[in-house]
C-alpha cells in the first residue's frame, strides 16, 4: 500500500506575463532556466560566455549583446539582471553588477563583497546556485530576490538582492586515504539594485532561498513496505527508502514519487502543509527515471539506456494524457524548464583533455519545440571542467 505523501526537486519561480506597472500590481517574475538567468519578461536568457556574459533571445537563440562586466549570471527582476565576477585585483572579492536586459548596459556597480576564500573560475550549476571551485575549495553562491508583494512591505530590505555564500574545503588525503572535509563558512548579504549598497546580515534560516528550499515531509509520513521513493533533485537522483519532496508549481501543493515494485506502479503522492491529498497514478508496467521541471510543473519520464531512451512529458498540475517526446539529442541532462511551447535543457558532450590534466566537457543550452519534437536552437556554454585527480583523493574534487 502506498503512503499518501509527495517527491523530489526544488521548485522555481513561475513566469507570469508582463503587467502594467502600478502600486497594486506585482512586477513580472522571471521563468527559471537551466544554466542561465531569464529576464523578468521572459524574452532573454543571460548566459555565461568565455570572458563574459551574453544576452540570448529565447525565441531564436540569437545573441543580442555581450558584456565583460560579469562572468556568471546570478538573478533577475524587473528591470535588471544581476551578474557576478571576481575582482581583477583581489580574487577574494566578488563584484556584482546590475545590467539592463535590453542591451546589457550597466545600470549599477555594487560595492565589493569580500569573501573568506579565493573565488575560483571553474563554474558549474550543479547545486541550487553557482558553484565556483579553486583547488581544494568550493564556493557556493545562491542569489534571489523575494517574490513581489501586492502590498508595500515594511521591510527596509525588501526589493534587495539576497546573496548567500558558503565555502567547503577538503584537506589531507594520500595513498588510499581520501581527503577529509576541512573548515567551512557561510554568510548572507543584501545588495541594493538602486544604489549598489551592500549590507551584511546573519545567515538567518528564515531568509530562505524560496525556489531552492524543498518542502518538509509531514511528521506522520512513514515508508510503506515494498515501496521505493525517488530521492533525487533536479540534477539527478535515485530510488531509496526516503523521498525528497518538491513543490508543484505555485499551487500550494507538494509531492513526492513512490514506486510499488511488486506491481511496477509509479505514483505521485500529494499533500498540503496540514493535509494529505489523493495520490495520482502516473504510469504502470515499467521502470522509469522521473525528472521534474525546475518549477515543479512538468515531469519527464524516461525509460531505457543512454542513447535509446524514450521520453514522455506530463503536466503535473493539469493532468491529462502525456506527450511523447522524441529522443532528446544532444543528450538530455536535467535540470530542465518548460516555458510555453519551448523546453530548455543543458546538453553535455564527451570529455576531452584540457590544461593541467583536467577533462573538459562541452556544454550547450538547447531549446526544443516539445510538441513537434524539433530543436529550435542551441547555444554554446562554457565547458564543465573536471580537474585531474589529487593523490589519494579519488577521481577529482568532490562535487
């Protein structure tokens, strides 16, 4: 018997059309995209490029502008997009700049943010935010702005960009001994997009990164006999004895996936904060990998081995018959987003040798017409770098 509770990925902000600006109307909210940051109107994707960032037209894939004012996109709101780069003179200083989405012109150069670790340039988006690696230290940077409210907020920091950082280091190792986790630190700063002022604040858990904070399983939840649960997130995962819950868009409903191995049935278990909801049967008679869109609205079920998978797209909020997708080439890789008729994901190619014994994996942002199964466009992204393994550290730096 399946428990009545729900699984696995962080939900992100859902796109709403641009609204007339008024005191009683909320500004548009940018759609969540993999490996990129969309502007608030959902027209452009700001992506990392070699030596800078670029604004890419989401409908055509054409580059509209380039800027050397940042190396990585962070977040956006109306009417700006925030990008970041290490300071040219001090690699422990992060520079945050606000650009105009239409042409990439700089609006505000924020005050420098000093961090306790060297800011690496080996960037990836493997976690809820930006991962920057330098040697045996990894710096995680998450940036967001609270959702717009209809009523004016009394919070003096309302409308400011929140940037949370965390460092992780690894020491030792040698022979058969793996490296051990070293000292770590974290912090939270508030950046004013109008003036560029930066205020440090305590890393208060109540200042949650809304899109990346998964819901908590109800206290009454218990695993059911003969049932597996999907425990991954939008970047990967697997079946285990405990699920990871996710939000189904902005419906106020959370969920998780369970699989009854005896009858080979995949179920979406749903719940609200104080009540379970009826579960939904997703599929029967097979084995699948469930991957949920960044906003928790859509599900892609894949079957088979790499290169011969079959894919189906499910609408978790509206239900209805799933849409069969063609084999997603270049190779499909979570996370993914669905915005209107387009499906976006980051594809990764085979690794190639790079400087210092590292391995470089080329990447592209891919846009597909999901109804017709045709690739609209692809845009190159910086390669993912896997450094050469350290002595006794196994296959490279922990990710």
